[in-house]
C-alpha cells in the first residue's frame, strides 16, 4: 500500500522525466528536469533522510539545473527548438524501455523484496557525519580532489583561446 | 512505514527505463545529458531506499558521494558541450566526427 504523498511524488517525477526528454523546447525540458530532481528530493524526505534531501535540493535543483539552463541559453535559437532523433530508433527505444521495465520489475517482485520491512527508527544524520569523518575519510578527501580537478578541467576545456598571431584560434 | 521498499524500487526502475530510452533515441547532446541525470537519480533513490529499510547509514553516505560526483560529471559534460558546439556549431552527436576512424 502506498499513501497519497508517494503517489503524487511518483506521478510528478515520472511525468516530468518524460517531459524533460520529449518537450520540444530545451528550456522547458530543463525546467521539467528540475521537477524530476525535486521529486526525487521529496522521495528522500519520505524515506526519512532529510539531510540527503537538502543536499539534493542544493546541488541538483540549485546548481546543476541552473548550469544546464545557462548552457541551453548559449546554444543557437533554432537548435533549442529542433528535435534531433531517428523515427525508426524511437520505436526500438520504446520497445527497449518496456522490455527493461517489465523484466526488471518481474525480477524484483519475484525476489522476496516484499518481506523486507522495518519498524526501526530512521538513521540519525549525525551518524552520517561520524561515518564521513571516521570510516570514509580517505574517500572524502579523494572526492574533494576529484571535484576540484573536474571543475578546473571544465574551466580549462571551456576557455576560449583568443588572438594568437592576430588570428583567432578556437 | 506505509510505503514498502518495492514501491520505491519500482519507481526507480521506471526512471531507469526512461533514461535508457532517452540515451538510445536522442541524438541531442544536451538531452542525452538529461537522460544520464535521470539514471543517476534513479540509482540514488535506490541507495537511500535500501539504506532506510535495512537500517544502515551506508546508503545515505553513498548517495551523498554519488550526488557530489554527479555534480563534477555535469560540469565536465557541459563544458564538453560548449567546446563541441564551438567547433561544429551543432549539438547533434552524429555530427561530431573528428574522432571517427
């Protein structure tokens, strides 16, 4: 059994995921993607993980979606409204999606997952902080290095090289 | 809890299917990035759901790592889009042919 909040969130998440891929305009598509990411944050709240939900809101809805919006705005106007896809591939893709969903759902529902229930209280987010600083601290430092490396790499990649010997090289 | 673990896993399977469809059908670089984001979010939902139902803090910790790495991935992907757009004036992945053998 599910409650109303779960139903509403799942409808919001799945419909806006489809809309993000199928809407003609990329700008509306990225706004629909924000709906998906926000819906996932709602699921995290339902799962008693408010810390992850706030992280999701801050990182995904707050920064990544806005970054995507700005990149979409850098692209030419005709390209924003043009759909680029193959008609034949579309049917194959829909068939692939349906096969994947049916097969995975059958496997999951057959695996005895229904017996996993819990009455225990949710994990306190203080425990996550302790985990981060004791068991996972090498991973945390590695992640910080990867993040700074990725952001520096992105800056170097996107930098425009201007005016070499009077000629613009791109 | 009212909601069962299988409900959350089914929603995440649906999101995974939609993401795979997007990756298979779309040729627009930006739309493919959307599809990748949807797949990553389905995985995060799975991790947090299992972490809640087998009460353990590992699920949430891994989900936090995954969100942070996904942020790095999006930054690099978007700058690749900008570079490719500057070179080809297009976002169609079928047009990016300079590495084709």
